[in-house]
C-alpha cells in the first residue's frame, strides 16, 4: 500500500515537480524493499535470518533504514528547490527531524493496525520477540537519514544543478 500510494503521488506531481533521477532511483529501491517485505512478511525474508548473529530476521531493519534514507533525499530536494530553508545546517537538522517524525508516525500506524487486527498483531508487527523493536526501528531510520545527507548530499547537488 505505501508503494502504491507513493506511485500515485509521483504520477500526479510529475508534470509540476519532476524530481532528480537520483531521487526517483532511490524511491524505486524503497518500493522494492517494501514489496519484498510485503511478499514474504518482514520476519521471513530469505537471507536475512540471523544476519547479525542473532535469531531474528533483520529485513525489517533494512526497511526502516531505507525509511530514513530515501525520505531524507526527497525532503532535501523539496527544501532546496522550493527555498524552504536556505541554511544547510538548519535544513539538514529539519530533514532529520522530519524523517524521525515520519518513522514515529509509521510506528503509530503499525501499533493501530496491530490493535485492530487482534491476534495477528505479533505477525503484523514483526517484532519477533524483540522488546526494543520500535525504538531500534526509529534508530535505523535516524541512521539512514543522517547517512543519506552525509554520503549523497554532494551527488544530489550535482543532480539538482542538472535540472536547471
């Protein structure tokens, strides 16, 4: 559902506000991560079982990392192109805050769906018995947002210059 909603938003805004190729590629990658997780469920994606030496499947951590990484570049592009926050330090701070807020909002949606689904809540949440799952999900989104800004900021600037 999030991938389809994102595709609809991109389709409706494409003529008015085309994004850079870099951001479209990252959005596609994020959609693939979401669809693979939806296909297998996040707790059962092959290859991710015990990836970090523990008993859980860590694919959801990739999903939450991506949930910070990709929106950070989307927000960065919107902020820069619309001259929302000209100071790059404040802009980066607000982008990271946005990504954390988005991650927190997503966790609240997961909680609401889990409450509504009753006995299927554990399967839906994919916590796999990990008591700090929500906090670590948000932590991975935070790391993803910061790394996106640090690692891809210059590359993204070159893509933005190419739009003009």
